[in-house]
C-alpha cells in the first residue's frame, strides 16, 4: 500500500482524539509508517476538533493535503460539510448520523443545514457515503460515548487488517473497565459496513 | 521498540534519556505537555514556575551547579525570559542547558507568531529544529552535548505542528549516567558576575564561540544533504521539510535539511547551491534562513514564493510552487469545491458553568471598559458578552488599566486577570498601582487552576506539578502586602455579590482588588457535582435575559410565548452544570434553582 489518509472530524467531547489514537496505533502495528496530527484550538468544550491520520510505506507530512483524504470519518453531520473539501473526489465518507447544533443555532441566530443540503454537498464530491446510526447503537449498548468506536468498526471493514489487531489496540488504549463495551461497539460497527 | 509519540512527549523522553536533572517551565500552548510527561519519570526534578523568566533562571542555576537542565516555554514566554536568555549566553554554564521555545505559526493559541530564531541570533545562541518526534527526542541530547562542548545555552525550537503531531519514536531503554554525577558549584566570578568589566571580556568570547559553531555546523550530522535531481535545490527546516519532501519529486529535486538553523554552515550551503540550477528556501514564518544565505552572498528565493504569514501545509507549498513555475500545472491536486450553504461556526466560548460568566455579565451591565489578560476569560470579548476590550500579553491588564487612569480618562476601567496570570506578571503591575495610586479596580478571576492550558497547578493551588501538597499562597494577604488595603472576595457564582463588590469599588477613588473565586467547572472534582437545572415553561415569558449570559446550555425551545410570539427557553441537561447564573438573572423565576429541583442533600453536593 502506498498510502491511506484519514481525516477525523467531530466536536470536542465526542472522542475524536481517542478514535484517531486507536487508528494510528493500528496502522503502526500493521507495519506502516504512521503520522497523526491533531488540530484543536484554544481549550474548550464544544469546539470543532479534527485529527489527521496517515498510513503509508513512508509518510512525510503530518498534515494531509486538501483533496487527498481517502476516508473522512465524521462524528457530527455539520462537521462533515465543514471539512468535505479535504476529501479526494470519490473518497469515502462515514458519518455518525447525529447533529450537535452550535450555540449560534440554539440561540436562534444561525440555521443548522438540513438533511437535503448535506446530501447535495456530499453528492457533489463522492457517491461513497454511509450514514451510520452510531449514536443510537452506542446508546443501545449502554453508553453513548462509544459511538466513536462504532464508527471505527465500520471503517475497519474497508481496510485489510484483521479484526484481532483492532481489538487488541482497543484493549490497550481504553480503561480496563470499558474494554468489553468498546470491543462490542467495534464488532457491531464492523458488521454494518456497506 | 517504536511508539507513537507527540513531539512534546518525545522531548520529555529526550530530556530523561540525556540525563537532565532539573527542568522548569510555565505552561503555555503548544509546549505544556513536555513537563507533564517528564514530571513522573524517575530521578528527574521538574517544576512549574510562576513565569518563564523564573523558570529559565532556575534552569540556569541548575546548570551552574553542574546539572544538565532544561527550561520550557512557548514562543512568547521567551519574551518574558529574554533577560535571562541573554545573560546565560554571556556566562555559559558548567553543564548542558537546553531552552525549548515552542513556536506557534498560525497562532493556534497565541497573540502573535513571532519567529524565535531571531532570538537565537540576537543572543548568539545556536538553534536546533526537529522535523519529527524522533528528532525532537534525539536533538535534546544533541543540544546538551553542544551546550557543554561550546559552553553555551542551546535553543530547541519545535513548532505547534511538531509538538502536537505523533510519529514513531524509538523509546530509550537506557539513560545517560550524567544524572548520577554529584552536583558541584564552581565559583568563577569573572565568568559568572556580569558587571561591565567582566561582561566586556565575555562579549568577544561569545562572538568567537558562534564562529566556531558555524564551523561545527559544516559537519553537523543533522544538517543533511539529500541529492536527487538538480533542477531544484531546496533548503528547508522543521515541519516544512516534510511538506517539501511530499510535494517536490526527488527526480528533479535535491534537499538540504537544516537541523541547526543558527548559525548556518556557509561552505555546505555554497557547495549545495553550486550543484543545483535554482536554490529555493522553504521555511515557515520569517525569511530567516533566506536572509542568512543572502548575507553569505549566495542567491536564493523564498518568501517571494511562499507566504510569511501562518503555517505551511502540503497544499500551500504545492500551489505556491506551481505558481512560481517550480512544478508543472499537472502537479496540481484535483479538489472538489462543492456549493455549500453558510455553515454556523463553532467558535471557542466560555463553557457551561464557567465561573467567569457572571463577572462579565456584571461589567457589561455597569458599562465598564475591561482591560483583559491572557486566559479563558479573554473569550468574553465575543458576543453575547462583548465585555473584554483589550488583550495583549500575560500580565498586561493591570498596567494598561493604570495607564488609562493616569491619562485622565473619567470612565472607570477595570483590569481582569486570572489567578495563574496574576502570579505570572500581574504582581509587579499591582504594586505599581499601589505605589503610584490610581483608582484602578483589579478583578482577580480565581478559578483555582491554570485553566486554558489544561488545568496546571500554580502557587495558589497548594499542589506542585507532581500533585504533592505545598504552600497555597493566598491572594488577600498578598494584595495587602503589595499596598492595596481594599481587597474583597466574592463567590463568582453569586452575581449580586459580584455586582455589590464592584459598585463598592467604583465608589472609591483608590486602588481596589476584588478576588472573584470559584473553581473552574471542568475540574474533575467539580464535574462530579453537576446538577442540571430546568425551566418551568409555564413561567417563562421569553424575555431572553438568560440567553444574554451566553451559556451554551441554554437554547430556544419549540414553545412560544403568546404575547410576544418569541420562543421560550429550555436547558440542555447534558450541558448544564447547575451553576444557577441563569436562575439568578431570570426575572420571572422560571428557571428553578438546585434547591427547588433536588432534595436538600443532593443540592448541597455542589457547595
């Protein structure tokens, strides 16, 4: 494999950074050169968070060039639209089908883009889109916070790495008492990939 | 074994591996994690200092005492520490001293994007720059060896993108045994007492030292020539090297990667330039390497092609290179540009339950101009508060407010400064207010932590960097000792008390200080006490007084108040902490207090 580039986008508190840590570690254990770069502004809850993860035989830049992202993993619908230009035309978008309106929306000043406008924007960039009810699945499993791992599970089905590698990285990177739940969430996600 | 480490983690491992015995810092993005990673490691002493100048003096002292030492700061921290930086260059030390200056191109979390390589040249101090985490680790040890060999402090200059990117690093198994060497204090007054007579003798020493370092740079193993095609010769450094390697094909391009960006190796560069058709410098921020090369009489191009402002990335480097004819049009990466509706932003805002919110609600109500400072509270300059009117650098608030008063402005100004920032550089400014007697009102916004950089301890918290108990310096006696007798303390969650204290201060034509105290709502012990409030929609008259506090936990509901046709307000239980600020400003008592919603036992939890 020459290279695979992932952009993870979400809102502070959604576990975007944990997901990118797991993804980077999986790449390393699979024998790739790996770089990961987090972009977070000033300390805050509820801000926009992105993380670049790159796998390859040799990776130079820690940042992925615009238009070169192979997989956009979006943890929130609006954030998908914010970063869609980073995707390689025809690349894959996996979206946690969940909306977190920013304060300007809840205060009634701005409008949260509707479902149709999201679909329209996506259709201009790629046909390879999957909406995943990750939040709902996570809640059914007993903890909304594992939605990020459900989405990772979906991603994993697109990549040629055995599930055991993912599961062992999850076991090493989440607190012991949450390992089983996270692994279940991962397996569930892995079965959902289209 | 290789592990993914951020540049900051790697620097901590490098310091431990190379036998650093004392490390000192003040927290500052993007450098903070370096000391947090180093502190738990065995047989190394690390501390948070009140500011960067103190931290550098501490590190210099340790190096004077024969211990390898490290001082860590963000780029603007070196402004505070500059005095120490220059004398350390003049005196040299008895053991290695590395000064980590974490620069912030793009100002991800800073007030400017100054290029601290200028300081290296200014003070005749060599500057090393890593291109990934492995080098970030390795260059700490290299810096200490150079420091000892040339009797000079050494600057290690990562940037945000190096600090916060993770790349594979070979984890050190062994440690340089220098940390076991007993410290020894050698007295040498001609070297270490910088009075004019001695300093005059030291100046030629450091000029000669930098000339020797330039010789050393010719064969320095981290200055690397990578010959490929010779159409283009690219001189580059830091993370810009990675972008250049990604964008320019080796078939047409040769690279000179500079691990030491000051002083530069003249012969190495001249030889490299002679082998290529066109010499290009790819560097972030200032044309530092470019100017140095020009001063050698070698022609090169740099900022005529690439931007001086902000950080670079592969797209910027590629697009600029195509525009300048360095790459063919066919090198352009196809990108989609879909038509999008306007997207609501997610700007940084004060968190739900933030103890600063009530204070700025009051200053706005009283129409006070607020000279602000560096911390989370700066965010109150944004709507809906719009209540902070200046922010320049650490500790600036009090001096600026005093200057405004002395200029004869009749409207009262208020200085707003955080607890950690007050210890950092606020204290001398308050001393000045007392000494020169202005009617400046200083609000010390005491949230019991250094919040914005991620909750570091400071001299007021009673805990050290390692979490050990220590003295907790109290503001009230400190303020009185600085010469301001009028000091009151209020609970930041009690908006009426904040207002009463401010009104009392405004009635006085003397200096006064109000300590507005309440723990940051994101501290773990506070998180455990969250108790979300509720709106009784039958009582809400949609006046939106609560929304004007700017709390993200409040939102317009689907229910409309008949008389005005405006939406009533509801509370997001996942975001609300139960701080009760909205309940206090609600004129119809529609927002219920903890005591109304929970049993008295539960409600008390919070206090």
